[in-house]
């Protein structure tokens, strides 16, 4: 959608582990998209996935991004007008939004387990986060008693009408959220805000006008559009870049060898080698060559990003270390 003034984007690492080559490519493209139009970049740490968060990974993510040659105008290390920039320090803000959504009767308590959902779904739809929720608890209305167990999440009543948007890279997208994705949790059963609500709340609060991330999160966009609309906020521009996968076609993981940015740093790799690989693999330069992000700002063209997954193999890891390309 058209925006007034320079764009505002965000780098939003999740400290559930080390940042890897796939993360790096997405961050580089997101940074270039904003900087190429004279925009502002916000660094936000998305650490509400508490059981999986590694305490050491927050500082390492900041160090990795800086090592790549990326910078930001606001963040946990430098402050800014929208602090704090660490999600676990923003809990009170999420609580206020949850209250607002409950008042609109857009939420209901759900005590179902994942097993309950799978058994109740006659034709499970294996989306990114499991089968479509079968509306078991959706009959609840404001004033009804809460589940006796006291152990429940709050689900958002997703739209039953078709929702469409045009992604800058992935192109036109369309789904009926309720039928294809189902009502989704906006809290954990512990009462803490869940991912979908936290990112929308933060994007609104921080004035984010462009969301650039991997295309494995395309389905999340429909849920987030529902939340943006419920909160009466204009949508940001969505940019979903192709995923980086291993030689087996699956998203990067330990089975593909060590792809951690810290691994490359420790072995003396030049960050310009990774930036060059990112631009070359995205189809933005003809040959793999070392380059600094700032050197490519004026040449960056979001519309030139190549479609389709990018395969990275161990031979590429060694090329990065040796700068032999």
C-alpha cells in the first residue's frame, strides 16, 4: 500500500538459536529494501518463545548483524523512541491489546490440546503450524464461564471471507482464513502473548511500514492482516523472499552442516563474502563477488529478486570461508 514519508522496516531475529546463512540473506534483503529508499531500520528481538530462547543468542544476533555490515536507527543496543526493543519487556502492551480484542468479542478461551484438535479434525490440513482448528470451543461468548481447568489459550476468530493482498516478491495471495487456516492462538496457555499478536502489536507501535521475511511465513500474513484490521491499523507492505534450503530441499538445519554466522566468523570468513553470496543467490548480481551492503544500496531492486527456493550446499560454505568464487 502507498506510504507517506520514508519507509520503516525491521530486523527481527528470534534468539532461539544461532543466526544462519538463510537468516542472513533475509536480513540483508530487508535492510537493502529500506535503505535503498532512504528509510529507517528498527532492530527488534523477538524472544517471547520462552521455552526455546537461548540467553546467549540475543547478543550474538546483534553481533552477527553488525558483522554483516548492517546498521539500524533504533534497537536494544542504542535505544530509540519506541523502546523497549525486546519483546519480553513489552508484555504490558500486549495485555492491553488482548483486553481490547476481548471487548470486541473477537477472542474465545480454548482448552483443547493439540491431540484434541487432530482427533476432531475429520480432514486435517497440515499447515505450517498443524491442522486447522475445528471450532471446538468457538461457541463461547463474553459472559460465559471460563474453562474450569483454568488452563487455556485465547483464540482469535479468523475471518470467514476471502482475504487477498499483493506481496512485493511472492505476488498475489488469497485465502479464506477461517476455512484454510482456522482460528489461531493469540496467547499461550500460560496467558503470555503468542507470536502473531506480539509482532502485530510491535509493528503498529514502532510504525513499521514494510515487513520483509522468508516466504515460509506467508500464511502468517493472513492472520496478521486480521489483527491489523481488528485494531484499525493500515497494513504494512509485505515482502516475502524465497527461502534458503539445503541440498535436500528442506529448510536449513543442523543436518545440512554448520551454517551459523558465528561459524563463519570464527573461521575468518569475510562478511562481504556472505553479502555477495546473498545478492548473487537472490539473482541481484550476475556473479558471486565480495561486496559490502552499503555499496549495493543504490543498485538494489526489490522487483529483481529471483523467484523460487535457493539451495546452499557445503561446497558453498567453503567458498565463503576461502573467498574462492
